[in-house]
C-alpha cells in the first residue's frame, strides 16, 4: 500500500508542478476506463497458466449475493446517521460502491498475483452493472435515466466476457504478437489510475479534505465494518476461502470515483462525495493491510 501511495503522491506532485491538469486527468481517465482497464482484465488470462475455471460459478454466486446484500444494507444505513434526506442517496452510493477499477485491481494483483485480476474482474461485474442501475438513482433520485444495454456492453463488461471465454475453453495458444501488446497496454492501468487519484487530490482545497462526522461514520462502515461482516457471512456459509478473501479485499476499497462524476453530471453538490472519496482513499492505506492481515 505504501508503494501504491508513493505513486499517488507522484501524481499529486505532477499536478502541482503543472505536468498534470484537468484536461489530462479527464483524457487519461477515459483511456483507463475504456481501453487499458479492459485490456488488463483480458491480459490477466493470457499465457499457459490460466486461472481455475472451477472458481467461475462460486465467483458469480458470491458477487451477485454481495451486491444484493449491499443494496439493502446501504439503502438503510444512512438513515441512521445522515439527517438531511437529500444527502442520504449520496451516502448510500459511498457505502455501496468501491473503487475497484482504479485501486482494487492493483491491490489484488499486489496481494495475490496477476491471475487474481481475472477473479476480481468477475466479482466486479455486478459492480459495473449496479453502479448504473442503482448507484445513479442513489445520486440523481427519481429523474435518473438508465440504459441497460449501455451497461451490458460497457468495455469492462465485454473484457470480462472475453476473459471468461478464454478460461472456460482453456485457450492457451494465443500468439505472443497478440498477447504481449494487450498485457503491456493493460499494465498502464495501475500506475495511470494511481497518478490520476493523486493529481485529483491536488485540486481539492485542504478544508474540504477534513470532512464531517457523517463522512467519518460512513468511512468506518465502508472500510472496516461492511467488509468484515461480508467476510464472516460467506465464511459461515462455506464459500471458497480464496474467493472470499478477494471479495473482501474488493469490498474494502475506498469510495468509487464514479460518484463524483455522477454528482457533476446530475448537478449535485460534490462536497460530501469528494470528502468521502478522499478520506477513504487516504485511510485505506492503513485499513487494507489491516483487513488483509485479519482475513
């Protein structure tokens, strides 16, 4: 986590030195979301040593159960500590959706190995689906417009379909002239995403980073309480321990960066979302190693 934090700090310094700006952040974010991250997912199954295809069914089961439970939990929890009704949807989003694409994949690859990115991608498929199906209405309210087909054909989802096919049919003879460029470009995701996070932090005034009591309550649930509860639940019902560990790590990630983009898109005040994103990102440097050691 400290290694990853140093890359985040490099992005912060690059912004302050004028190397990074809002235009570069936006373009690089789009490149990561639509190109390098999907290639990272596909690249995780390139080679002769493929992930275990027997884990695909339990991964799907765990992922669907996880997000159905999170939907119920995160709809209810903000009613306990957020007084303003108009803000509860914002907190529901922060509690439910983690920054898997930008931070989750790099962390999973660091803790386990590159093949684990495939497992993480499968676990993240419902995240990609629910973030538009449920997350956008959390932020926007009833006026949110949802396009199911747009979700199903998102580049990250298409990459998952391709990766599942490669593993399911044990395709190991992909030529190096094809696999090497996919892996190389996919590897841009990790440093690129972390540099963007650091650069975006440099644009936020220090006072906005301090947060409010509800933000810190949300942070406790987001980084510690919810991951722990989900881990114990799946352990109790006998889910494969390796699948449970990866799922727990992904749930323990900081607030998803989609939240701020949704707020801007729907003309919502971004203050709470930005505070939650920044504070959970900073504190995750401590909580993710803690969760990893415990489970």
